[in-house]
C-alpha cells in the first residue's frame, strides 16, 4: 500500500482549484491523477480537512472474531 501524498501538496492542489482552475488542469499542473484531485475536493467537502484517511482495515483483521479459537489450537514453541 502506498503512502499518502504530503499535506503541503494537498493544500496547494486545493488552493489551485479554488483559484478557478479545473480538476484536470490541476492534475496536469501538479502531476497527480484527476481522480486524486476529485477525491481530495470530496474529502474536504465531507470532512473539512485534507488529512489523509486511515489506510487498512479498521477492525484488526479477518481472523479477529476467531482469535481465541486460533490461539487455543496453535502449537506453542518448546522453551
């Protein structure tokens, strides 16, 4: 999974769009994808922030509901 782009770049892209430039023009200017610009504008509209959202699963993982079952049956190493 990639790393989120820096907050400074996100702010510059949004400021460029706020100046009246289009999303595709901003994407070309900053060499990012048009989808990134669209998602960034939507993120600001929804949350009021430009901070990247958390990546990955929120709940821990697929086996989390079965963690105790797996622990009981997993062989323990000999000391």
